[in-house]
């Protein structure tokens, strides 16, 4: 897999290339086989496996509702879900993406969805959901225990939410995605299917339906969530149902080794599905771990063995030979195994949290910590100084990210819930902003995904509203000497010390053994930012975040989805930059009227240190949350952000080129900047080619 470049492929909103545009929202119910096919194809489009006389409902997705009404080629009813013979309408859609770690407090992302369904002159929507569900069950009885007997709630099926755009180019022609925007020479959507631009699909599970009747129509308020994180990290499948002791020499072995956590969980799941008095489920859930990305081995092969850690209580102990005699003489006299490490997890521990526990004491983290961890336990006898271990100064500190994937879904009537294979796709997560002492630096600041000019003239091209909350006391006391323009995070106070002391309270850790790791995690999950911004922009399809990640053999792009432009937040921190400009009067320097407004572009919200100031145009923010709103034909987005702060001195020192920085003589821009060619991904037949 080729090394991926930096963000910044497209700063501008591609919808700006159109003279006018609108959106179309579609809601589908999808069968279990169809859902597996949808996931396996990368969620790029709705794929219909219905070919040549296949059974109605088998392996397919069918339309429930659509903005503007269901329009199929020749009004062919085969694309409508069973029971939905008349139009129902969908609008007022809100998709909230939890992008940054501060939004989820974990090393993963998720999204929540709300939308309205309007049913004119009728009150049969929920009843029709049941009819559509029954048709899917009849077509795929092997995916439902007892052929779906007892599955009475149609809202518990899987659903797909589709969004596409249609518009006209500057000449009044219907846009087809080949329109070129600005001067980069690239089409705005090279993967467009016909006149459908920026097609985006989300799998959802409905969590609530509330309705009201006003006489002419029934209005349904529907709430939904992303299925994979909800199921995979929820209380039923995402928490340990007993105490577990896991051993291994690498991170990968800790999960799928002989005594790995997932190995033991899979054994437990099989035992619960065996026929007998103790059977609690018909199908066993399956836990799978995959390490993805160009640097996957830095995580999967990271060692759990540290020469500096001499605590034998963490060494792997010999397992008892039998459950009936766990304290046999052989076991009592066995020697601990120094080639592996042992972790104990208590009942009801969140599986996701086990990754934090294991990764932060592995070589993946320890090699990126400086003097405190990477020095030899004895000093050099000549100089009296500690000796650094080989290569420690070049290890960049970073974190990890997990993308949950569910597949092979089956309805289990015995436990009244879905069973599935849960794949944890783990990748490295780049963290350029590291305000913690005693660590190596993170990746170089790789620049923003998007960049904006903000004009106080009412003529903003993209930003509709900007609000920033500034903790001025924190700004003065912690950031430093404002009046002297010494306002940086390392002036007058040791931010690393602040975070280390607060990490113990926030993480519940005891002692100093992992204080730096805990401080680093705290800085990611709960940044003590003194400025937060809420920015409303014209809707940009690039912010319809792509959460999907392919398997270990799939093409990998750290910062984008597989279309090459939709932001993917799983590979590293998402940044934007805003360059503020202030309108002055219509005068010249001599005071004479000129007829041209003068612009002050020297507004200072935050003075960056000299080593990073030239890389930032305006002000740099971390994007934490993206809310995409589709209502009454208008598409807008709200970005929740926090302001970045950088240390006074360049943590890299002179001449260091980081792992995410290509030294190609073009500054920080990657070699594929503005010349990205998306991969050719084969598509299965589109469900609605007439739309």
C-alpha cells in the first residue's frame, strides 16, 4: 500500500462550482444479506443483488421514503419496499458526527441521526414497516431463527440513509460531476453516477419513533444511530461478562493469541450457543481484530516487554491444568514466563477500554516517551548522564483509532437480538498537537483539511456564522503575557505539569508509573482548551464524514474516504484554518475617497511561535463535532472546534522530517496535492438507476 499524503486536497466547497443545487434524501430497509454486501463494497452505493428473478426482498434494499416522493423509472413498483405503495416523505435531516476524541471520550468515532417522516392522509407507516420486514424475513429465512417467528418489530431491521445532490453548472446544464472547480483541473465528483453527485450512504439502526397527527398528515420524529459502534461497544456485546486474564508478548497476541482476550471471548460465545440447559443463544458472536494502514505493524507487533519494567507481577503465569484442580503442585512451583506479559480485566470492563490499558504500556507508547522511560537504568560512568536507548529520539508519539465493523448478521430469537461478527479495525492515529512534557513530539503539523477567509462584511463565501467563547482568565494566567505578545502554551507555566497532575483525577490512575501516558490520553480526550468556536458554514459534502475503513489488504488513505475527498477522521486529528479579515472605510492612506474598501488582514487572535507561524494561515482549530442539517432544501453545517496552541520551541529541532511529512521541496503539500486520482472501485447494480 502506497504511503498516503497530507490533508488539503480540496480547500473549497465543491458545490460552489454549481450555479444551483439541491439534495435528495432516501431511506431504505435492507436485508441482512444486502447489508453484508453493502458493507463489503465499502458503503459507496446501495447495491442490489436482485438479478434475474431473485426472490422479492432477498439480498436487497428497498425504498421506504424519499424527499420529493419515490420516483422510479417508469414508476416500477419493484424498488418500493413491500407495503409502501404510496409516497411518504423525508426531510429535516440532522447527522451529527462525533469526529474528535473529546466528543466521544474514546478512540473511536460515531454518528447520530434525526429526521422527519411525513405521511399524508394516513396513519400506516409503522404497520407498513412490519410488512416490509416480513417480506425480507420470508426471502431470507436462514438469517432469522425459527424463520423470524417472534420478530414483530419492523423498526429493528437494518436501514440505509442515502444522500445525493443534483444541480446545474454555470451554463445552465445539468451537472454530471465532471465540472472543474477553481484552477486545480480536477472534476468535482469524478465518481458521479449520471447526474447524481456526491452520493453518500449511512447504515443506521432506529432507536426511537414518535408521531403526531395534525388532521392532514401524520408526522414521525425518528432517531437513529450508527449500528456498528452501538452494537459493538454497547452493554450487550461490548462489555466483559466475567473476569479475564490475558497474556501475550505483542499487542496482537493480547487479543488473538492462545490466551488472548478475543480468543477467550470467542470460546465463551461458542459455549453459550451449544445446545443444552445452559444455552442462552442460538448463534455465537465472533470477535475479530485487524490492524490496517501503512504502519499497521507498529501497532500489531508492538512489544509488551520492557527491560526497565522489572515487576514480576506482570509476567505471565502458567495456567492451571484443569478447572477442577487449579492449584496443582506443578502450577504452584512453575516459574513466571518473562517472554509474555499478563493483564487482568474485571467483570463489566468495556472491551474498548482494554485497548487503552494495553497500548499505553506497550513499546508503541513507551518508545515515544523520552528521558523518563527510554533511558538506561544506570548512567554513563564517564559523563554521569543517563544513556538513551537506541532510536528512542526518532519515535513519534501517536495514539490509535478503532473502526468497528459488523457483518454476518443473524436474528437470534433465543436472546431476542442480533448476532454478528464484530471486527475491530485498528490503525495509528496522528496527533500533531502534544502539550505534554517528557514525550517525543507527535507528527508534524500537516495542515488543514479546509481553509476559510472570514470577512466582517456580510460577504463571506462559506462561513455563515462564527461564535467563539474565550476564557479570558485562562488566556491571561495560563497562556502567558498577552500584552507582551508572549501568548503561547509554554510561556510562564509548564502545561505538561498541569496535565500530569490533572490526569490522575480524570483517569483515576494511582501513582506515577503511567502519569505521562495518562496525561497524553487526557490531552486528547479532554483538552483544557481556553477557546471554543461554533462555526456555521454552507453545506460541504466533504464534511459528510467517511467512517468506513477497508480491511488490511484494501487501499489505505489516512485522511480521506475511498472517494479521495470526503474527510475520514480515523487517521489523525482534523484541522481547519480561518484567516480573519476586517473591513475598514472606503478611503486611501491619504484620506481621500477611493471607492474601494480597505481590508485589514492583520487581526491577531493568537500569536503562534515563529517555528509554526509560517505554516498557519490565520487561526488553526481542531474539529470535534460536525452537524449536517438538511431542511427545506437548504444544506448547512455546524462545526464545533477548539483552538490549538503550540509550544514555544520547535519540538522537532532543526532538519527533522516526520513520518507524515514528505520532503519534496514543496513545503508541507504532499506529492499528490490537488492531483488525487480516486481508485476505480467496481460497483454492483445501483438500486434506483432512474433517480
